[in-house]
């Protein structure tokens, strides 16, 4: 009885050691298309082209090092399936030049006034990549679709 318990413990330990060897942070990213984005979802990795970029907020004094400047730009980004508004913050704003191809890693969907906005927070990354070969489908803007929060009461 005790030998089988010990043997089970050794096998369990081997499985745990094998699981520890495969680092979960190194798995290949699954690229999402714009049309697959849904409200309230996170962890998206997308390759998109910047269609347009408009600074909507710029505050803070650049003269003082202790006060960081806050910049927010609303950028229309998209791929061959559609477009969405991406909210770029601070240093992300500099990368979002119209025509640029960027990879958004660990992006999330924020809801703003009932419509979807794509954003990358401190846990994600925005990186400029090689120019993409696709043509942006500009007639399918997911940020123009209004969503309504409906509370479902189960009886």
C-alpha cells in the first residue's frame, strides 16, 4: 500500500517537473483578425496597419521630469477583415503613424460609450513590424457598432 503511494508520488513529481520545463510564456502567439474581436475580451495579438491617428489628449509639462506627460491618441487600425479604433497612450502614440504596420501584443477590448476600443496596457506591447501585404478593409469599422449592456436575471 505504501509502495504504490510512493510510486504515484514519484510519477506525479515527474509530471510536475516536465510541466515546469515547458515555460508557458514561450508559446507561439495566436494572431487574431480584427473581425474576431468581441467586447470584454483580452490577450489578443494582432498585426494591423494604421489608417489614421489623431491626438485627443495631451497634458503635463515636459519641462518637469517628475510630471510625466500624458498623451492619448485615437488611431484607426485594421487588417483585411475590418478596422477598429485603437487608443494609443504616451510612447505608443509615436509608433502609430498612418501607413505603419504594427504588432499589438496582449491587446484588450475596452468599452467606451457603448463601442469597442482596442488598447494595450502595461502588460502588452506595441511594436513596429515589416510592412504588411494586406489591404485594410475600411468599410467594416467595429468601433461603429454600438453595444448595450444587458443584465440577464435568471429566475
